[in-house]
C-alpha cells in the first residue's frame, strides 16, 4: 500500500492556477502574505496561511494543487 504525500507549502505557480491571475501578481501576493506573517524571504508559506489571507477553504485549495 502506497502512502500519498500531501504538500504543506504553496507556490506562486499554484496560486496562478487557482486564481487565474498572472505569475507576477501571485509572487507579489506571496510576498504580502510573508510580510503579514513576519516571515523572511527564504521561508515558505503554508496552504493554511494562504487560505487565511484569501478566505478560500483549505480542502478546496488542496484539491486544486498538483503534488
């Protein structure tokens, strides 16, 4: 039995697929979320942080991202 891995972090390309916005907009959005959560540039944002900022449901977002 193979265990399915689920991702914890979200990338600008994932946000682009979900929202249909440009990659540049999505990179800026990630930067805004990092700033609000007091994260440094090298740190990732989680799916939960993205959902808290955008108001989307975690289950829906997890279903839309690949990997």
